[in-house]
């Protein structure tokens, strides 16, 4: 690992995205905000399926997903999202927590 640069464990990200997608499939309300989260998770999942996703691309996608979770979803879904471990885990992956 280069000083000042945090490598992202792509297998861990893939595991997290798959778990998030499973949980999102169970959510029946939330409208556009839930759809935006589903879209971000799907986009990241597809990126991870490419032969060699760039760490910068993955990090950017994680930032977008983290932002959607942290700033938009709590108001829409309430306690259900706050109980999900995704905000903290993505923040940890990004070196934010």
C-alpha cells in the first residue's frame, strides 16, 4: 500500500454490495430515494464484475453509495436503514471512520 493511499478490498466490497442488494429487495417503500440506492448498488455491482475494476472507480462508486445512504435514506426509510451496517462499513472501507 502506498503512503496516503488506502487500497480497497474488492472482495469485501462485492460481499457488501450483494448483501445490500438482498436487503434492498425486501424494501417495499421509499420511492425515488430507494430506487436511487438500488441503482447505485447495481452500478457498483456491475463495475465489480468487470475484469479489472480500477480502485479509483470503486472508491468513487462507494462514495456515491455512502452519500445516498447517509444523507437521503434515513428520512425515507427511518430506523430500518439506520440499523443496516452499510453506512459504517462503507465509511470504514473509505477510511472515513
